[in-house]
DNA sequence: ATAATGACTGGGG
DNA sequence: ACCCCAGCCATTA
C-alpha cells in the first residue's frame, strides 16, 4: 500500500537523528519537492501506529508542533532531549536537523 | 478525469 | 509578535 512518494518521505524521516527535528518543508526539499511540504504532512498523517517511523521528529517551520493534540509528540521529543520554550516552540538553530548529508558516520 | 483534502509556508496586515 | 490569505503538491474519493 505504500506509495512510492510516501515511502520516500518515510525513508527521509527515518534519517532524522534522535534528538533532532526537521520541518515539513525541509523534508520536502530534500526529496526534491520545493513546495511539497503539505504532501509530507499528508504522508505522516496517513501513517499508522507501529510503522516504526519517527514522525514525532517532524514539526513545522516555526519549530512548533502541527498536530491538533501536541501532547504526545511533545512528550516523545522531550524524551529525546528536545527542549521547548514557553510557547511550545523548539529552537531549530539548536535542534534542527542539518540534512541527510550532515550525519553519516556509522562504522 | 475532476474536485476535495490537509500534521505546510511565506508574505502581508 | 500574532492572525489571515493565497499558492502548492501528492493522495483519495
């Protein structure tokens, strides 16, 4: 059932290291869709529990959680060491993922 | 094939 | 800083 495009999204999200976050637009850009941020959100929305995809590491460009009920996602991120400010935003300068090329040093 | 959907984004008020 | 609006894209119905 996994559509090719969605699958690409999941694969990219899987690359986000623990303790870091990426924006929808960022993921889309890495996949080659300059304006496909919404499509990324679509793919994640279609995700089912137990998919093994770290969907919680994806937030909007404002560093904020886009889900109607951010509680669960926020808890997961805090578990990984992500820090939220008083307005529930993440400092992307600090926790933002650099990209798929930035981290590739596994022996 | 057309229309609607939505976990987005950037710009303007 | 916050709220609203129009543009954009792949998937679904």
